[in-house]
């Protein structure tokens, strides 16, 4: 796997007759192997990211591929450690990645571009436009050069956001995400909205960087675990900037105000200079402070509690 404590990312759109039963068996197997991470299971398939000792991860992958439904599943691997995931979570959901399009969508499988074809098209076809269908904060950490980044906080916001991309309907759209799973749904969504020429990067950013590193790529790749982002060092062009000061940083924090809790980039130096910057720019602009914000242990929450001193 290339690491003593690898992190694996995988998904497969395949019909599962008994999602709850399959989830139970996955939970049992992962627990027995000492793996941590998150697996989402639905009638449409599996979406997972796990970490653990190399021998345990290898055994899990072998077991998964022994199931004919997942015999050809692609496994993407990166380097982690014991802190990458705090626990194991296996859940049954309606979708393995929540889009909530409101209309039946079958994941697209017929318009994938290999990383090599993707790179060639970027370099040779002046008509292409790259579209990043990940969340806002992901593209703030890193993205392909000149890509259109969707201003969304959650993937489920994409169906309404597509209307803002109307001008691209007649262009050749090259969409991408981290590992490919969101693109298969996003591609189907775009086509349902009248986009005629849509392609997706097979294997996502992870697979592209395994082959071509930082060619046409800027910054780091956001990941949904304790690492927050991963990077290819050779040719790295950092683009992450502190939301308050514009300083270069790859440090993500959640807004101190729990009802907001938005994820944003905050340079450590900025926070040391002004602790109020743990609030996002929008909350600071709205007049919130660490004294008036709502968070565990805050003066505002303590003052509002009818049972002082009790756990909240």
C-alpha cells in the first residue's frame, strides 16, 4: 500500500438488495480488523474511506474484492497515521453521496477521461472549461488552473447552483472532484439540465496527482479526515489564504459560533494576533464577538442557560 498506516478511499455504484445487512457485515469486519474511518452504504452502492495498519487494510481490500459486486473496485491510497480518523462509522443512507436532486439520477459512467486524456485536453483544446464540483472550502485549498469553482458549502446545494452556470451549457465541460464519486452524480445532473458536452476526470484529483503531480494543479487537496489536506511537494504552488488577512496558510478551522460553524482558512499568526478571528469574517461583520457568540463554554451560552453549572 506504500505506507505503514495507509488511508484508502473507494466507492462503487452497484445495486445492493440489503443495505442494512451489508452495513452490519462491514461494521463487524472493520471492527475486527481495527480499521477506523467512515463507510456510507445505500441501495445504490458503497462510499468509504478507512485507515489502519497496512496488513489490516490489505486484508480488508482483499475481502471486499472477493465479493463479485466489488471485484473491480478502485482503491486510492495515501499516507495517514493513528490520528487520521478518531473512530469507525458505518451508516446506511439514501445516497452514498448526498445530492438530493429531486429527480431520479443514474450515475454517469460513459464520459470518463483518463488523467492522461484530461491533461491532453486541457493543453490542446481551447474550448474546454474546467468545473470544480466540490465545496467552496475545498477549492480554496487547491484547484486546477483556471477552473470554475462552485460557491457551495455542501454538495446538496449543487442542483440549485447549476443555474448560475448557464453560460457554460454549450462549452466542453471538464468536471472534477476528489476521488470521482461526486462527478458521476454531478455529470448526470448537468446533462439533465441541458449541458451537452460533459466529461469527468476518472479517479478524481487523487488519481491525477498520482500520475502527474502538480501539472496544471494549484495548492493542496482537501480531505475529510484529521489531515484536512494532502499535498504533492514537487512543483507545489500554494494558494490557500487566510480568510481574514490573506496570509498564506493551509490551516482550516470551524467558525467559533456554533450556529454558523462554517469551515474557513485561518493563519495561526492571525489567530495569535487577534483571538476574535476564530469567528469567520461574516460573523465578525455581523458584530459577533467571543463574548456574544454561541459555543460550548461561551459567556453568551452560560448566561442563557437556566441551569448554571450543569452540562450543556
